[in-house]
C-alpha cells in the first residue's frame, strides 16, 4: 500500500460536496476541491484560478518567524507553487479526517505526508543514504482556507503538530510508496 496518495487530499471534501445542499457552502467546498486536485495534478492554470489577487498565506508551528510570513499576493503565491514544483516537493498527501465548512472558510485537518527528495534534505543539512531517493515528511496539519466574497481562496493558514523532519533520513520511500496522480 502506498504511503503517499494525493487522492486522500480531497476524498472527504468530495464526499461532503456530494451531500451539501447550501449553495454557498457547496461553492466553497468545490473551490477547495478544485484547488486540491489542480495542485496534485500540476494543473497550474486551474490552481491559480482559485486564488484571489490579495491572497495571504501563513505557516504556523515552525519556530522560524520567517516561515510565518508566507507568500502575499497572487503573484507571490504563484511563485511559491512554482518553487514547490521546481524543488520536487509537490507529492503531498493530506489525509483529511476533519472538515469544517462555513460561509467564509473551509478547515481541513489530518495527517500530512510529503515526499522530500534526498538532494533537498541534504541541502537542508540532513544526512541521507541516497540523494536520488525520496524520504517521508510526516506531521499532523490543519489548514484554514479563508474564502472571499468573490468565491476565491484568499489564503492558506497552515498549522502543524510535530516537526516532520525529525528522523526523516530513516524514512526512505520506495518506488511504489507514491501514487502517481494525473489530470483526468
């Protein structure tokens, strides 16, 4: 069984979307669903179509104050996503087990897993067996997705539990540990 399966990112959102009757809540769920699928399938145009011009991202749970800053404005959010792709850290599973939806925000929470290339980890100061291999970053994560009146995501406020890098060199991934996702 694969350790990273991006389809888990949207499974609970998709289930709730099928049952939701409130048009605003349905719109918000569909927006987050579209964003998640586009991110996983590297559909960059679709991904950026879900993001507001004044989007503000924040990353909490890291001691580094710079990490809290996150990208501000659609242009910087776009550069952020391009850097994730360039660094080859876009293979992400957020196995959501808690979902909250209201008129101005969607909250997703669950186990976050990311395949990190050994070369990136080595550059970060981690000693790994193989720089060509991927290693498992794992933590619990909650993401707040504020949604503006125009029906666009105006931020991602991410909160993490533990430091997913601790012991990462001992969690080498095999070739069948990551499910390949394609746009369909």
